[in-house]
């Protein structure tokens, strides 16, 4: 049994609590589950396990949310971001599959500190952005999404300065994250990222 479930009861309870909090945040804000969940889950499991696990859970949450807001999506912004997002996801997946665990953890720490400093710096500019910024934001968000599942805030910064209507903004960010999750699931499958550390079989055992 210990081989099938390599966590103590206390660890399982902590993991369940982390997942619950992360998806309460996803349900209320439309994103943020990975930003909260992955750094905390990394205390209990390798990042190469935590990232695909949260990705599988995100897929379910995003499908539920996306079905409710599909009519309000700004499809022009979605089409503009997708190609650059895909480039970033390929880059991030390559790094996730090949970087040593210590380097991944150090990089995750840097990302967490960076997000914290941005929040402490105060209000982010709300001046409208040119559509040309879809490239840098899409690649950066795709890379961070594939590496740590933390691309959401980058998409939010871009789309909040492109879409002043909050209803359209929320619907579009949900659609962008749905496409991101679906793309990562497909791309992760090709290099056997789930299987590099046994992740191909382990997530399934989280759902008896």
C-alpha cells in the first residue's frame, strides 16, 4: 500500500487542503489555482509530478467555467495569443523535462518572489496596450504555464489592458486558460513528461 500511496496521512491531508484552497481561488477569480497550489505542493512532491497533477485538475475546472462564458469571449484576442502561447508552452515543456529538480525549484522560487515584488510595488498600469504585445506576453505566459502552471497572471496583465469590459475580460481569460491547459496536455504527452518520474500512472491513483 505504501508503494501505491507514497504519502503519510498527514501529507495527504495537507495536499487535499492545498488543492481545495487552490480551486476555491480558481472558482472565485477564474485563475490562480497553480500560482497558489504548485509552490505548496512542491513541498510534498517533485515539480515534474506537481505540474501535471495540477494541470489535470485545471482541465476539469476550466471546462466547467468555459461552458458558462463562451458567448462573451473576445475571439480576436484569443486568436492573437494562441500562436505565441504555443511557442512558450513548447519552450517551457522542454525546460521542465530537462532541467534538474534543484534548478526547477530555484526558478520557481524566483518566479514566486517576482510575483510578490510586483504585488508589493502597487497598482499595475492600466494604460491600453498595443496588440503587438501579444507576442512577448504570450511567449512568457506560455513558458511559465508549462514550467509551473503560473502563466495566468501574465495573461491577466495583457488582457486587462486590452479589454476594458470586465465581462468580456473574464470570459476571454477563461478561454485563454482553457486553450493553455488543453495545449499543455497534448504537448506534455509527446515527450512522455508524465512518465519521466512515474507521473503517467500516479495521477490516476489520486482519483479512485
